[in-house]
């Protein structure tokens, strides 16, 4: 049953999204290969293994000055979302998708991990962040969720330090009066290292759990969670966790051996009793 449970674990595709609003779609007549001018220079250079800027100073939703490293002091991994709160399209889809994914976990923000939504718009301040947090805490609806999910704003220097460290490339679109930017959730280990990028606007609970557990080398969750991590690996080309067939076969073989021993040992003990 244990092996069957592992084999039935579904690892869904996390959608890669650097799409903006429908207004940014290529005009009729353009080929798919032709770049959209508004998206030039927009994307993410993944910096897995690099350090998160723990000394960068922001303000939380209450206006209090905080350093990003403070959120690692609890020894829990981080899920970081670069967004801006005035966004009416992609950022809302991202935060909605992340909230839905987190609601599907049997872990809660503040318990096993921390979540940071960080605005990359230096014109935004704590008042806007506070309103955004209130909305998403209602949607998240977990006890003490407020203590585990933080909405931050900062000045241009802090934002540049933050976005450069995670390879997040964006720019202001003057024509549309909005930021052109990618969408991804970034997982950071308790030691402050970037361990995984989950691109897109939809996040399956299983992907989030695997990424968090991966960031602490399998130390989160139950024995089953660690075994699932052993059997899956992140596929960067498909932006999803995929089964490792060799590891599944190893685990299956080990389980069969345990089952065989569990059957043989009582038989062997009974045989010894008869001979004595």
C-alpha cells in the first residue's frame, strides 16, 4: 500500500508565466517567434544556490523596519513572491494561485514555513501592503496565518538589491502604465540560500510541499513526506517535479525485502521451536 501511495502521487505542471494582460499579446500578423517589445528584458535568471539578501531593509505592513534575514531566524524556509500591490492582473493571479496552493497543504504558514510578498514598486507603502494582507488573510483563512505571511514594501535601493539577488527582471511600461514582469514563487532555505523557483500563477500543494522539504533536505514533515521527496526530482525543463524511476524501484525493492523478512522470520522462529 505504501508503494502504491507513492506511485499515485500526482505531480502537476506548474505553469510558466511571463505573460501580462491580454493587451500585451502579439498583434495579428506577428509570428510566434517575434518578441513582444513590451516583454523585452522581462524574465527570471534562476540563481539557485545564491544567497538571499538578508541585510536588505524593508517595511512590513505595519510600517515597521525589518531586514529580510529576520524571517529566517525561526529556522523555517521561506516562500517569496515578488509582486506589486497595485497590479490588477498577473500579481493577483499569482497571489490567488499561491493562496489556493497553500490552502491545500496540511502545513500552515508560520508553522513549517514563512511567506513573504515583496513589492518591487518603490512608490508603494505599508498602508497599501496592510490592505493587501487583510484581503489575503481572509482568503487563506488559517489560524495565526497573519504571523506567517508578511507583505513588505521598500525603497528603490532595497528593491534593486532584492530583485538582483533573485534574478528578477522587470521594467515599467509607460504606454500601459504598468510593470512588465514575470511570475514565480521562490523558495529559500533557513540558511538563506535560494533552493527552488516555482514559475507560474498556479501552484499545486504537492509541488509546494516538495520544494519546501527539498530546501531543508527532507527534514520537514512525516516519513511519508521524506519518501515522496526521495522519489521525485524537479525537472527544470518541464517546471515540475517528476518521478525518479530508479529511486522508486529501489524503494519498492526495499519494501518487498522488508515484507519478505516479516513473513520469513516468524516461520523460521516456529521451525526452531519444533527442533528444540
